[in-house]
């Protein structure tokens, strides 16, 4: 009888699609042949993973339909099994898989929709605490504020695409009115973040993208503003900052210096 580690390795290979004769002796048939029992279990695992992917990537699923999505998901599960026990954490590599999936070549925006779905999934499961709120800035001197660093809150990320992925996403929502979306309406940039009870996104202008990415790269507010102004002189720092704070896009201040 092989040891536990060898059994685990063989079982993982079996779930990956490799029939392992060395597992048969380790499985009790109990009315069903051991080989059949192993195949049934592998089928159940595969279908469970496909269902998890459909839940995590609902926009992709809605765009391509059940049969196409199942084939794409099956191909993904054959090359990548979960590394964590929580299925919500499964699928990080799926957007790259979609980009490389031959049958999806006629849908060039599909990989970006998968990236958006994954970002929304991460934001939804991010902790709700530790976010900067407007009241946290009460009494903060303006010169202190512009000299501060404000990284994005947990789960927040910027998704950029040459396609209008925000409009495509809205068109796939249940109950959405039929409305044609032209791929020539892109590009788009979205700040994906956690909300009170779900996840959502804000559309950003190119200057706002520059501002947000600079802040998340540990630039100070004034430095990020300079980067945004250099891209677009019409950039409205006050309005952009107020909108981002209202959306709780930033991590909470770690500590307050004297004079804040």
C-alpha cells in the first residue's frame, strides 16, 4: 500500500484527468467497482469546479452561453486545480486561459470581461473595514492632506481595456434592456472596489487613472495630482478626490501626525 503522500499525489493526478491504476487497490468498491467510483468522483469534482467558475465569472458565462462556457471551463480545470479550500479563490488564471482559448478568438473583449469579473470577485470578498471615510478627514490641514500617501483599499484595483467593458457588463445584467454596444466605443478604465454589501466600479478618465495609479504606487497626493494634470489640464482634483473618498476607495490612514 503506498504512503499518504503518494496517494495524495496519485489522487491529484487522477482529478487532473490521468487514470491511475495504482489508486484502485486503495479504494473500496462496496457495490461499485473502484475504478468506476474514482471516475464518478472525478466527474463530480469537475462539474463542481465548472459551477464555481460560472458563479465567479457570470459576465463571461452570460456572453458565451452555457455550452461554450462549459467547454472553456473544462479545458481550464484540466490544467489548473484549486490550490486553496475556498472555491471563491479559484479562477485567478481563468482570464489568461480565456485569452488563449482558441474558440474564443472571435471575442477579443472576452478576456477583459473575465478580468473584470475576477476583480469584482476579489473586491466582494475583501474586508470591509480599514477604509478611509470622509469623516476621517475632519480637521486634517490641507497641506497635510496633499502631502499624504493614500493607497487603494483592500480589494480595489484598476482595470483598463481597449473595449467598453463597463457597457458590456451592464448589458449582461439580468433584466437589462436590450441595447447594442459597439466595440469601437472603447477604451474604458474602471476602478473596481468593495461596496457596503457587494462590489462595483467607477469609470475613470485617463487623468483619473493616472492619479489613482500614482497614489497606489505610494506617490503623495500632490505628486499624483501633478501626474494627472500633466495628462489633462482639465483634471479636477477636488471633484475626483471627493468622489473617490465617497466611494471609500482608499485605505484608512494608519496614523495621524501632530497637527492633523
